C-alpha cells in the first residue's frame, strides 16, 4: 500500500495529520494514528466490508465517515 499510494498518504497526513493545517484530532482521530494506513487500504479494497465490521462505539461510525471523505475527496490540489 505505501509503495503504490505513498504520495496520496503523504498528502493525507500533510493536510489532516498531526501539525497539519486541517488537523483536528477531536473530529477524526484516525488521521493521527499509524493504523490509518490499513484503514486506507481497506477503503480502497473492500469498503463495504470495513463499514460492516467497524465497531459500534460512540461516534465510531462518524469518525469512519469523516476519514473516508478525507481519503476519497479531501486531497484535491
């Protein structure tokens, strides 16, 4: 994943990650977690499966929804 999507991951973390211009860990903590690389891979490969297995903690669904928007649509130049 990092080999083929490295530039896209760099854009994601550069825009939304720690110390980035649009960083907001309270709205989407995934942009501050290393496991977000795996989430990005799953979003590209099996998004419906990921939604189905995502846990039911308070606000977890909203976090995944926000992160999905960042990964799919929030990286325009």
